[in-house]
C-alpha cells in the first residue's frame, strides 16, 4: 500500500506514432507523432475542434484510432480496453457520479480493484487531504462549487495511483480568477507527484502557465511542440504566432542576405531582419512572412522604423496599446509600458514606430 | 392591465375545472351503483349493500382474472423495462444524429393504431402457435408499453452526463458494471415512472388482448368486456370503484413522497 501511495514518484513515457482518426471521411487526427517524457507536464493546445479531445481520448482508450500506435512505457496499448489501461482521466465537465458522495466517488476505483475496505478508507482520506477536500467528504457533487468539483475529479483520477494523468479542459468551466489559482495548484500537484500529465486546453495562458511543453494542434495535426518560451519566441507558423499571444504580420521578399541579417523588401519599405538558426537558409527573392510581437514595438526611431497614423491608443494600466496604420494600409499593434512622463499618442497623429531586427520571426504561411 | 391578465386566467381555471369534472364525473355514478342491492345496474334505492364487492372477492372467475392481469402486467413491467431501458441507454450513449433518427423506432407502437397492432400481433402469434399464451400476451403488452418506458428513462438520462460511463471505465470497471452500477442508480426515478406506466398500460389493455387471448389468458379488462356483453353486473361497478380507489391511494403516496423528498433536498 505504501509503495502505491500517491506521493511516490512513478512515471511512464508515452509515444504516439502515425496516429490518425477518421470519422467517415473527416480526418479528426492526421498522422500524429508525439513523445511525452516520463514525469512531464505536456499540454495539447489548439482551437476548438482541432482534435485535442480526440487525441486525449485515444490515449485513454475511448477513441479507436484508424491508424497508428500508442506506446506507454514501451508497450502498445492500442488493443487494451480503457478499464485496463490504468490511466487517471479528468473529463471535461468532470463526470462525477451524482448519486455518490465525494468519499464514494473516490472509493469507486479502489472498490472496483478489490482493495480491502480499511485500506480504501485510508487511501481516500489521504487523497482528499492532498487536494484539501477532507471537510467535504460526505457531500454530493451537486453540493460543491465548480472548483471543488474539479478537485474531486482530480482526486478520483489520482486515488488509484495511475502512472499517467489525462486532463480534458480541467479549467474549462471555471471563472478566470479561480482558474488562475487552480493552475498553480495543479502545477504544484504535478511537481509533488512526479507523474506524467497530459492536459488539454484551448486557453493559451493556461497552457503557458502550467506546461513543461506544449503541443500546438490545428485541424487534426500537431504543428509544433516545444517549451512555452520557445514556442512564443519562435513560432513556426503564422497560426501559432497569432494563437499563442498576438502578432503583427509583414510580408515581403528577401532582397539581400548578409551573415547575420537579411534585408526584406515590403510594401512599407525595407526591413532589417536578424537571421535565426531555426529559420534555415534563405534565398534571395524568396517571399517571406514575418511575425512581430506587439511588445517589441517602440515609439520613435529604431533600426526598423515606419511612419504611421495613430488609429487608437488605449491605456490599460500596466501597459498601453497603440494601433497605427501606415500609408500602405498596414496595421501595426504595439504594446508598451509608459514611463510617468510619457504621454499616450493622440488618435490621428502622425508618429513613428519601430523595432529591433531581432524582433521579427519568419513564419510559414498557413 | 389587470383585467387583461385576469380574464384569461378565470377562463383557464374554469376550463380546467370543467375538464376535471368531466374526468371524475363517472366516479359519482360508478361508486353509488356499486353499492346497489339489486342484481342489475341501478342506483341504490335507500338500501346500501356490499354484496357486489363480496362477489369480487369470492367469485373465482374474478379472482383468476385479477391474477391473470397481475401476472401479465408484472411480466410486461419486467420485459418493457428491460428493453426500454437498454434502448434508452444505448441511444443516449450513441448520441448525435444517428441516435436522433433511431429514437423514432421505440416510439412506433405509440403511432400505430391499436387495432392495427392487434391484427398484426394476432397473425404473428397464430403463425408462431402461441396465441392465448402468457408469453404472447406479455410480449404484446410490452411492445405497447415500450414507448412509455423509453420516454421516461430517456428523459431521466437527459440530465445525466454521458461521460460518467467513460469515467467509470477509466476508473477500472468494465462496460457492464459501468452501465449497471453507475447509470441505473442515476435514472431510478425514470425507471420507477416507466415501470408504473408499463404496469397500467398492461392493466387496462383491451384491444390487443381481445385479439390474442381466448380461454387460457383471461385478464380483468377481458372479463369486464365479456361480462358487459351478456349481463350487466354491478360487480363491474364495484371493481371500477376499487381500481379508482387504489389509483388514488397510490397517487397520493407517490405525491407525498415526492413532496417530502423535495423538501429534504440537501442544503449547502
Ligand atoms: N464521434 C464523432 N463523430 C464525428 N465527428 C467527431 C466525433 N468526435 C469528434 N468529432 C469531430 O472531430 C473534430 C475534433 O473534435 P475534438 O477532438 O472534440 O476537438 P477539440 O477537443 O480540440 O475541441 C471536431 O470537428 C469534431 O466535430
Ligand atoms: Mg475538446
């Protein structure tokens, strides 16, 4: 029993190869390749309908893939029924058993496994303490708040010490403030348990806050996998640059290449772009798409400068958001901290905005 | 403003009372007739007698008809509840458009006129050489009761999260145990109501029963039917009064129970 206690680190890796799922002719998952390291917190992030739940439920065993394989700890689980996979699952909407108290909900997986009664009680108590719910043990799910229900679902998925925890939009039904607190809690829980977590969300902030790595999904494919910071700094495609945070986009042709920089000719003028390793080699004349983060924009002269008219300037407390439009019709949104002496630009005013050559990233068009 | 809203209200209440009066008026005739001391249908003439109630309890034909009805109705509850519940749970789990289309199937017996069902069923039982047997009557009544069970259980399921079945399986229980251990306890109310409906569908079914029974299976409605044809016996009024009384008692118990339960709804 002690060896199975939820505070013992226990972790397994997951490897998904060539996984596809078709509903009729519709490809919900297309050739998915994904590795999740033992003890890692990985989040599947993507817009609604991108296939996140389908992928998670394939791992859980509720969706039968059309092709491909899922290996857990090196062994294929593709033909294992869900009840034998032994993964904890937190379902969208929690799926607590309404006719059972919190205690009985937690006891269920242990009862099913034939654990002796005395041990069940101890284990349930221990897990309830882990999620700080001991005082609500005799309540029914409908007597709990959304956040409490979420923690019951979490506890129920952990009580039988699964090596892998799968979470489908665990914060989906909660309000923003609560979400933030629970994100931190879940993150700490993951650290303490040391188990492999696969989380699903469409909320990029949540993904960034909690995950070791994020796999970005769109239209049934995984487009990029990486640490939150890497994805934010070097998004591979235009979709990611816009989905993970916000971006401005510029399109142009490579006109000159030096060792470290490229000159790119756009409608609004020449732009200096610092070359990155991840971008591979550029050739002269090639069309490129550049993403530019709003917080990289500064007011006034910079290595790259555009003259533009202020469309709107909004003060948002910790920063200001300034939207400008160039003569050529290109819209640029900038976010900047204002020093005390600084004034917000006036709408309609002619100003200069700029950025460093290192601020732009070449992204693939979608 | 007040007039505009209160006039229709008065109208609605009046109509409601008229309908209620229309529904319960027969009781005011049936009950007195059952107390007559004569051997034919008549209002008691100063003298009140319980002889017709006595007939009901003593006459073996009435008792055996009652037992037949009880057997058939109980069988109908078991069969229609089993099939109706499984169908409801199955379609609930499938969900989406295919389920919506299939949903019509269990409701079909409701749309088909009873005479048509009766004809079809009697033909079928003749062919299977099962006419006038308990299984045949039970199965026939179950078909008629199926829509009611299906509807009440489906309605109960509507407020249950479909994912609890998957949740149960992710927690280690097989598909069978997940459905019976987790889903059924959450639709108890629907099962109870559906079962009650099924029982009464069978209890007062006459059209189909007439076509598929003879001497062997002789339910209460069947007995009433044949008695009414050759003699007009006040025992029938006594029986009707009894059934009404039982219904009122059952309904009262059911209502107080639900009211009590509502009052007991868990506090925060
Ligand atoms: N059982 C199903 N039958 C048909 N289409 C489905 C089914 N499940 C999911 N889909 C479709 O697959 C796509 C991906 O769904 P899902 O994985 O639930 O997306 P997400 O969780 O990212 O919002 C959606 O377009 C959805 O309509
Ligand atoms: Mg989803």
